[in-house]
């Protein structure tokens, strides 16, 4: 049996909503979250030939009360100075 094909994909993230839902192919591993072109971007190793599945991310500002956290993904600082912390909050990731 051969290993399924993987690829590194980039996903733009929302900065305005604490709870975010996305449809992405199966994510093997989150590689990084960083700023690109003024907004946060998540890079992940995915199985690109799989069907899309739902993912839920949670975004918190420094000082926010947290809930439903499964896994820390990364922190970015916006050009405005706001610091955003991203966590997985659903299946996968």
C-alpha cells in the first residue's frame, strides 16, 4: 500500500470572530500561523485528495476568557497591535 499524497496548503484566517468554521481537506498537521499581507495565515500539511471536512477554530485576544480549547495553534500580532491567539476547537487540527 502506498502512502497518500500530502501537500502544504495556506488558509487565510478570520480576525473578527471568536469562533470560526472552515471546510478544509483532512489536515495532517498545522505547521505555522503567521502574518502575511496584513492578515493571519495558517499553513498546514493536508491530504489534498480527501473530501472537505468541518474544522472549528477559536480566536482569543490577550485577556479574553477562554473556552472549548483543544490545541494551541499559534499567536500573531496585527498591524493595529492587537494580539490574536488561535486554538483548535473541533474535529481535526
